[in-house]
């Protein structure tokens, strides 16, 4: 069996080529790694709640596969982007964030969403509520990532990757959902070029761009001659992706060389680029999974109290402003449905990209080995309710059974976090976050 270490030594290939070798099947880091089920998890956050009647099916059970004969459990308007993959979609209703304490509804919504534990007292003021600080525990993605890094068969170059799309450039409780530990929020990277630089580590500043491939082209050519055909194809596709991002970087640098107008920050210059940034981050995320740079990722769209204005949908009002309109405001309800359906379409695009990508060195697609979890800090925006938080699972990484909705009947979300951990192999974990909400263990009936 080839290993990255001995192939580099035998062929005299520079260590700078390592990012291109991480997931070639013939170079497994450990002999037993190929025998283990590869599992990945990506948690996607979108803000400000959903329109409940347009998100949840009318009853638990299997989704309707024939919309012409039965509308009872057809996917509601927000979820229609998942129709082509609804057999891989699991909705879990009746799961409530029961964490109380300091902070307003949005702060506790995002800060306790993945941690399942209270916020520390602090000086961040939200509305008329008690001010609060950061979360007092780690998030479930980091618990899982830490577990994976302790085993040589599942360790990866990055413990986890935190992607963002238009996350405000400020550090407060409303902008952070991932925690490495108590008082240790992790900031998402919402600049695709910065994320590219993190993954490949050789991009210079825009005044002095130099191709990553310039330094490794000769080594990769030499290496290709010693690889089986499947690996050669993977290597070529990987380098093509890098080359495309370098073209984007150079184009961006050329554009920046011209005088630019002074724009109000975060409105025209950034807001209208949200769809493009989303797709760029998606491509980087898929590439990072395929290269086995990590098996745990998060993708955060804006922030709690997110105020994106989705002009590409013909909507000018900021999302959070719309979310405070009463349910009787039909115009606001329609616009919020369109906004959340757009988020669903971006998540469906991520799922399709994984589904059309063969799993390197294994059978099936990457989606068969990956679970996407889509969630939110609120169940409903105008009431700031923490009941019926949206939980949508897509893919096969956790072994959950899709094509249906399950009603948990009002259980605390700590139990669902435990279910996710158990699905990822942490079967010895008996509690997570506030132990008062973990006594009954993981939720049953998801697999």
C-alpha cells in the first residue's frame, strides 16, 4: 500500500504537494481506514425562524411521492427544493430549545443551539432582556470533531472548518454558533478567498499573487505516473478546482486595480454578492470533504438577527425586519417563504453536489457518507419562539432514515444533539450541555 509519507520520500516530492494527496484512495493513511465507514457532518444555519405553515408537513410520516394523488404530506413551499432528494430528507419536529437564563431570544437561540447550555452573564445587551456573554460550553460539532481527531483512522488535517456567508465583521453573541469550549467562540470565515488560502496555504496577498500550482506542477506530473487511473482522475479534478479559484483571485485583483466608488459598507458591495459567495463556499466545502481535509464543517448564513436584503428575489426589506411582521401580514409571509425557500435551494445544491460526486475509494456518493443538518435559532421569527426549531437532515452520514417527518412531541434539543453524536460514533456520550435535559438519552426512532 502506498502512503503519503513513503511516496513523498521515494519520488522526492515536496511537502507542498500534500494537500493534493490527502484523499487519494491508494494513499490511505491507515490500512484499516478503508474498512471503516467514513462519516461527515455539515451543520447549516439560517436565521430568524421560518413560516411554520410553509415549512412543516401537515402530519408525521412518509412524504407523499405523488403530488397528483395526495397532498396530505407533500413537501410544503419552503421545502420544495428538496423534492428530487426527499427520500434522503428527515424532518424532526417537536424539538424545543429549553435553555433559559441570560440573553434575548436571538442570543440564546444561536448561542445555545449547538451547545445546549446557558450563556454566561455578560455585558452584551439584547433588547430589554438581561445582558449576556458567550456560551458556557462547547458545541456538538466540536465535541464530535475532537472525538474524530483522537483516532488515527479518522484524524484529518483540520479538526473542523467553519464557513460563513455574509456574517457581520463583529464578534458578539448573535454572530457565533460554534464553540471550542466555554467562552471560546469560533469565528466563521465568510471570505471564500481567505478560506481558499486556509485550505491551500500558499496564496499571497493580492498585490503579489503566485499560483499554488507553480510550485507543485512538476511534482504532481511525476506523481501521476505512479498512480492508478482513479487517483489520476481525482488529482486532475482537484488541481482543476485550484486553478479555477486562482483565476477568480486574479480577476478580482485586476478589478481592484481600477478606481472603485465609495459604497455604504455591507449593502451593495456585499449583500448582492450573497448568492455567488454561497456557491463559492459550497464548492470549497465539497472540495475540502473530498480531499478529506476535515469531516466536520459548519456553514453559517449571516447571523442571528440576520438583515440580508435578498434583492435577487425581488425583496428589498431586510430579512429580520420582515420576520417581525405579524402572521396576518400576507405580503411579509410570502416574502419570508421565498427567502427560506432560497436558503433551501442553496442547501439542496450542496446536497446535489455531494450526491453527484463519487465517494473516493468507496461505493456510493459522498452524500451517502455525509449528513447535512439545516437548523435555525428560532422556530418562528415574530414570536421569538424556541419551540419547533427547524431540524432538517439530508444524507446518509448518520444513518438516519429519510423520506419522512418525525414528531418528537416537545423534547429538549439536547436529546437530539446526543442523537447526532451517537450517529457519529460517540455512543458513550450520555449527556451534552445542560444535564437536566439529557436524562432520557438520545431521541429514538430516527434510524
